[in-house]
């Protein structure tokens, strides 16, 4: 019987290299989340990063 995947995904390994505290300090400094309701700067950065790494031409497709 095959075991279920137990480790982290590759994307999770890559995001572990990011310094979340430094990122949050920059967002706070420039008031990046000023008018945000749901899609924060962190979420947008992750979406853009995923798009680049998966070689997307557009985020719509």
C-alpha cells in the first residue's frame, strides 16, 4: 500500500526562506495594506511568486 505524502510541498519550502518579519515591517512602513479587506500584500506576493514559479503567462488562466 502506498503511503500518503507527509512532507512539505516545494512551494512551502521556498516560502520558508522569506523573512516574514522584514516583509511585514516594509508593508507597515509604506502602509501597503491600507485599503485591503481580504487580499493582503503577503497573499499577493505569494500569488505572484506562484505564478512566476509555475511559468504562468497570466493569473487569470
